[in-house]
């Protein structure tokens, strides 16, 4: 499903609509205590194999400025035709976890996932 942001510009009788995309990340966490927060990380291009094992994940950029308290995150900064790889880390009093499984895909389109659910608009 594509999310449309409609901006109309009239030019010689034509109307143009601007289209935007997003990637919604969703995950489950049964291993960490309540009060756990999360960080969402993104790399451009295909995911490394195996996925990242260091924290912070090498080659990834943290997307969230504030701690994520829900188990979902919307990346609204994606660009059509670009390929992205995502991972999540959990943050507890003990520190930050190693990265989750990966989610990878090209916008818009289907994502290949390994421990992370990603939906694209």
C-alpha cells in the first residue's frame, strides 16, 4: 500500500502529485525486562552476511533521536528506488544489546526479513 501526500501544481493544464514512502519496523522482545527501550539502525544497500554483531552496528546509522519505547518504528526518510537494511538494538540498565536479525528491501517493494518485520508504504 502506498501512502500519498498530495501536492498539486498546475502547469499548462497538468496536475502533479508528490508520492512519499515509509518503512514500518515491528519486532517482539520476550527476553528483556519492562522499561526496555530500543534503537533503530539503517544501512544503505544490501545487508551484510552474517548480520552485524557489534554495537553500534558497523556501517549502520541510528535513526531515532529519542529512545523508542514501543516495539515499532516508522522510517519516513526512505527514498523510492533505494535499498535499505535495518536492525534493532535493545537498551536496558545493563547496556545496549547486540543487533537483532535484519530486514532488507528496496522502496517500494517487499522486504526480506530475519527476526524483524518490515512493512513498506
